[in-house]
C-alpha cells in the first residue's frame, strides 16, 4: 500500500532553515507529481509547493524565493528546503501523492518558528 513518511520538522528561530523529507513507497514514485501542504492552527490546509514527475515546480506566493521543492527518484523521496523561516510558517507540513487511483497523505511533521 502507499505510504508517505515525513521527517525533518522541529523548532527553529526566525531566519533559520529546515529541510523536510518525505519517503514514499507502494507506488512508482518517479511517475507522479508530489506536493507539500501545510496547516496552521485554526486555518485550512494549503498548498505550499509541488513538483511534477519531470521536475517542474510551483510554489505558493508566500514561500517563493524561500522554499525549494526537489525530488530524488532513486531514493523515492521528495524534499522541502525551507530558508529564511518566519513565524507565520509555523504549521504541520504534509506530503501528498496523487497517483491516478487516489490521493494519499503522510502523517505530517510539525514546524515551529519561534524565538
């Protein structure tokens, strides 16, 4: 079955960096787009970034120039490099895969940006 396991979250000071990872299994990872979403307390889940199977990327305006999504098909892993973090980036970050037969979420990893 499809499994997505996120890691790399934590507490970081404003201006700091974190790299999130999402290890995927149960489907042909290299064939499908992957996405990162986040959900802050009291807010709806929002798309942060996605990457196509061919490596084309797209970002939310709020993270452009600060976050970078990438993938390593040999490791079945998608990454989110987050730089210049702000308190408003505090949220649970989720990995999302959408092969043709359905959508799948990871369990999420908490990112807290605070001094």
